[in-house]
């Protein structure tokens, strides 16, 4: 067996140890497929200039045979030429905050994603179908510059062409804690009085928002929807239990094995899947091998070439009854939600990328 060196691009995040979890899954797959050598490099917040520098280091200094890591679709779009010129198989992983740009995707690159843009589409569709045609999206300034609004709008319009939505964003973070004050968002919720609300907050700002949302009794007036990560850092004790609706994504025909209120292992799954994919390409002469491959991971059993466009995604509704402690949260798996693959969105190529954030750790 010839030596095979895998290059790994890891982002830095103070919110979630995604790099550590991704590496854990990747190492597990590496043992299974016989990859023994890895070169790890950090790419900070995914700035294209730094990513390009690290990519050149991977090929020119480390002389790797393949590359994987956590990189946003936005960064990939800006660095596509550098990725293509690397001349080795590459698996890019992300949560899917940006719509994937496939028109100019190099032949040696595969995007492995949790497709949050699809989950936002499903939330918009289901919210409109269930609660009414007047939606609203709120979030922190750092968690709103993705394709959330576009995906939600497309889902809502599919359910009801006459649907409308509004949005509210916090001001730039201030103070030593670098946190935004969610009170301005709460004011707009009371003013707009939407039929349903989708919240895109993370970390400490999610806790501040949820406390204010409950204290103002807004949970009694407005159904609250969110991504799978909204409840992760909550610890306050509400006067009464309240419901929050979120989504969970599996691949292929797989039924979720258990209902997790926060899918903390998604990065480990992405790491494992990357190792399996690149292991299959190890003897492919520098060509990414996708034909005839099926992956089995904690996210399900799926065909990578179909998963790239969201064609393998299965999205279920999850209903959470939050009582004040994460451990006591009752999460119930609901119905399978309607969703849309990339080719069904009918978005012009020029409008695919409309977001300014490059970092890959949105909404956590």
C-alpha cells in the first residue's frame, strides 16, 4: 500500500468545538480505510485569503494526496480556482448556511453538508401551512448574513404565493462580552405580530433572546420555530413549559434513530463521511471517486452524488417542550416535512450567492 497523506482544514470557533469533533469522526474513518498520515492546518474564520494560503501549503509543502475540512460554501465559491488547481480529491464540509454554488464547482471537489438552507425552506413552508401566511425571521447580526431569508421566503411562497414576512436584526455587539441586546428584536415582534416566528440566535445571545421572549409572554402569542441549535445553551427556569419547533435532517430513507434536541454530533458525522469518501478515492489517481459509493453514518445511508444537491435529504419536524433544564426537555419526533432539492428552487446563477459571511459556524 502506498503512503497516503490527508490534509485537513479546521476552523476556529469559540462557540462549539467543531474542529475537535470533526477530527474525531475523521480519525474513526481513517482507521477503517487505512489512512495513517494527516496534516492539520487551522483556517481561522474561513477568510478566503487565509484559506488560499493554507491550500497552497497543503499541496506545495505537505504534498498531500487529498484534502478535507470545514469550509463554507461562500469561501469555496471565492476560492474555487485554488481548490481546482490543487489537483487532488477534496471534500468540503459545512452546515449549509449558504446555497451551494455548483455551476463552477471543480470536478475534484465534493460538498458534504447538513443543508441548513433546506431546513429553513422546510420551516418556512410548514410554518405558513400550519400557522398562517405572515412569517417573521429574527436573529443576531452575525447569524443573519447567510441564505436564511432566501430559503425561508422560497418555502413560504411554495406554501402560499401570497405569503409575506418581515425580519428584525440586533444591533452590532457591544461591551466586554461582545453580545447584542435582543430587546430591539422583541419590540419588533410585538409590533409586527406575525403568525409564526423563526429565530436564528446562538450561544449566549440565544439565552438572552429566549428569556426576553418568555418574560414578555410572547410564547403565548407567537409560535416559535428554530434551527436544531436554538436551545443548546438555555438554562433559565421559565414559569411554565413552552413549545419550540425545530427540524432534524437524515439522509436517504433513514428514519432518525433518536430525537436529539441538539445534534451535537453532526460535525463528527461529517468528518467520518469525509474519511470514507476519500478512502474510496485513495487509489483513483488523484480523481474524486463518487460513482457506486454509498455511505453509512449516523446521518443515514446515502449516495453522495445525490446528497450534493439535497436530493437525499429527509427532514422531520421536532417538537420540544422546554421546562427550564436541557436534560428535562421533552423532544418528540413529528411528521416528515416537505422540502426542495437545489434544482427545484429555480434560482438564477447570478443570485446563488448573496451573503457576506465566510465563516462556517453559523447559528450555533
